[in-house]
């Protein structure tokens, strides 16, 4: 079931949130500095990870071989 014009499925949205959450948590825990700066750094990296996830998923869905 494709959702929207990008060709993403509903599970792709869930997977994106899981990836962003894991990356955000990992960066927030491992970063150095005040807690506020760690949370902001984690959030920024999480957003970038989510964008990369969407871009790669769209490219894979668009150009994958038929036998996948």
C-alpha cells in the first residue's frame, strides 16, 4: 500500500521514527557538553538521519529491480 506521491508505505514511516529515535538517543548519550546541548545535537542528527532514511527509501523503491 503506497502512501503519498513518494511511494512510501506506512511501515516506512514507523521505521523512520525508530531509526531517528535510536540515532537521537545514541548521540544524546554519547555527546559531551551540557544536557541542553546534547539534546539539541541529538535532535539535529536524528532529523538528518530521518531525512537520509526517507531519501534512501524513496530511491530504493524507485530504482529497485523487479525481482525484489
